[in-house]
């Protein structure tokens, strides 16, 4: 039997996943989409969607049928011009994808991270001491989740201090650009050229200091592992993907603890749980909520087919709370094994910086757990809306020092 390719044969949903209401709280839509079926047709964007763990994970692994080369946003690069030259990693398929991936994977590998570990732990202690020294109520987003990666990561890449205030605004524009041309995308448009020019200028050989990740990417070009033309784009990937993601991953972790005091006590009793805690927070909140793929043929999924050339919206956040895969999925629980979550993606594109992110989280949480007896919300939290990210503007917390 041949699978039908007609959208009319599918469960449909008329919601706008990028509307302010859904971005404020996507969980009800995620549940509707999971319950509707393995494949749902989104009328608003004339596109297909996966929200169950099984389909999301299978599609992420099957890069042949579900391609990234036409872009991983709503825009289809076969028909629309990308807003910037496509990423050599994120928006490419094998074989083009592979050499840049290999280079970045090595630059961000265990040897490099081992060199950073001691310094990052010491810097986390300094940062946490400064935060606690300023009082026992503060904004955990600004004072911890933004401050730590914004210092550590650009230093590790090797860009100068000047202009770093552009990193988060650039990320906001870039992550909005994966979604539709809505108000959020329009908001970034006036700043786009300036931010892009600044970011690109940080990717040249001369802008990058010393022995950072950036210089190591250029060294790979000197060895011939990638071409000199590819090097600045690989540096650009690092600066595009490595800032907002960790900021909101750390924010998610701090929010999770501030609202689950029992879990904080567990971390305090066993600081070795810091890494599990971060992964559990990435599962629970899914800082990167969505990515698209493009079908390279009529792909059969169950008893329907996604037609050749069409975009599929993959709801990573919905998959990460799919009760078909997770017990008590809405609980932030350090006793579960969160491995297998799709918050870092899965398969050949799975986050190449995930070990960097985990090291940042481990350093920050270890410093915090040693110094803070209690952490709780001190006022209303505020989300920051973005077409791709589940992000925060503010998480006011009150801490009690240990
Ligand atoms: C998202 O530019 C890039 O290569 C890139 C940008 C954003 C990401 C990944 C790669 C997933 C964090």
C-alpha cells in the first residue's frame, strides 16, 4: 500500500507556534500536537510537524531523508535566499558538512576542555562570590546565566573584549530568523546589517587572539583540514550557536532549582549531580525549541507520507516531554536519566559544543552549590520571546548563603 501524500489525510492544527501566546507557554500546544498524531499538518504555515519523541528522534538521525541543506528554518533555501551565507555545519548535509564538523569537534574536544576546566571553575567561584557579595536578591539571568558564558566563552574563542555586548543581540536576530517573518523577525531587521558586520569581523584570522578556539580553527585551515574560505564561517558557527543557547540553558537550570527546592538539596548533598542537573534542565526546558528539516523524497512516516521538498517542523521541546518516552515528563528530577533527550539534537548534527556547555554549567553549579543553602524565586519571572529559543528576560531570586 502506498502512503498518501495529501495533507487533507492528516490531522491538522491551525495554531501559530510562533505567536506570543504560544511562545509564552508552548506546553498546551505541544500536548495537542503529540496527541493529534505522529505527523500533523500546520495550516498556518502549510508545513508538516513532528511533536512525538519517536518521530523527532528518527528524523534527526535520518539525515538522508530529512535534509538540513535547504535550511533548518521555515525558509526553504531552494526557493528563498538565505539571510546570511548558510552555516557549513548546521545548514549542510554530508559530504560538505563533514570536514567543518570534524574540525570543530576536535577544537571543542576533551583535550581543549581539559585545559579550560581549572580556569572556568575558578572564574565561576569569583563570579558567584561577586553575585552573593552584592546582596541576597538578584536577577539570576543577568547576574549568573548571562554573566558567566559572556565572559568565559568569548575569551575561549579569542575575540577582543570590545563589542561583546553585540553577541546576545546577534544571537537573538539569528535565532528569530529560523522562524517566520513575524514581528519578532521584523524587530531585528534594522540592526541586522550592523550586527552581522560586527560578528563577521570577529571571525577573521587577525581578530582572533592567542590559542583560542578561533585560532585553532584557522590552524586547521593552515593544515588543509578545511579551506581558508571556510575558516571564518566555522568561527561564525561557534559565535552564533555558543552564547544564547548556554545562557538560556543555565537560566533554565537555575529556574528549575528555584522552583524545585528538594532538587537543590540533592545537588548540595551530591555536587557530582551538576552535569545530570544541566541535562535534565535541557530536557525539561529545551532552550532550543524547534528546528526544521526538508524531505528529500516522499518520506513515509507511519501510514502517511511527507511530500518531497516540504519542510517539517520538529518540536524538540514537545519530544522532550513526550509521556510515551518519559515518566512524569513535566517533573524536573535529578534521579532520572535524561540521556536520550533531543535538546541537543541527535545524529550527525547533534550539538558539537555540548561538552563546552556542560563544563560551563558544571563550573557554575558547583560554585553555587558550595555557597548557597537555599535558592527561591523573589518575584515574577519574565520570558523573552524568540522564534527558536525558550528564553528568559528575568528570573529574580533570593538566596540564603550556606
Ligand atoms: C543552534 O551558525 C551555526 O552554525 C549554528 C547556529 C545556531 C545553532 C547551531 C549552529 C543550535 C544552536
